[in-house]
């Protein structure tokens, strides 16, 4: 069974940092594009960042560009999202997802579309508040 498990969420003050992890079980992440998405109450799920299987291509939403960094450690079967300079607007449940069917095109100018990812984690809450 393909599973993704997110961790690293929590409560942080504005300007603080968190590092989210996305670990896979039941499959090897190295073959798949991985995306980080978030959903705030009353809002649609949006793409935050995604990374190609090789790690050579990434995309960031404009709202997080320069503050968030996506990376992958294929040896550890894990993808990370380093989040710096967090703002209250970043408060949401964060999900990682894998594209096991090869639909996603990861490029600097190509948004991360939730519909292109088919294996999802359960989410981790990130709350930015003073």
C-alpha cells in the first residue's frame, strides 16, 4: 500500500521557521514528482511547491518564493519543505503528494496542480500566530 506521512508541523510565531518532512512507505519516492500543497479553512487546496523525480526541477507558488525551499533525499525516501519567514497567511494544513502516474510536469513556470497527484498524505497543521 502506497503511503505518505507528513511531519514537522506546529505552532510558530510570525517570522519563524519550520521544516516539514514527507516520508514514503510501500514505494520508492525517487521515481516520482512530489508536491507540497496546503489548504486553509474555507479555501481551496493550493500548490505550494513541487519537485521533479530527479530533483532538477522545482516550482514555487509566488506567495512562498524566496521563503520556502523544497528538497528531496532519495536515499532516505523523504521530501522536505523548509519554511522560513513564516507569515500568518501561511497557516493551513499542509499535504504532500506523489504523482505515481506520471502526469505532473515540474518546471519553474508550471504550477503544481493537485489533480496531477494521486497519492496523498494525511496532512500536518501549520499555524503561524503570535
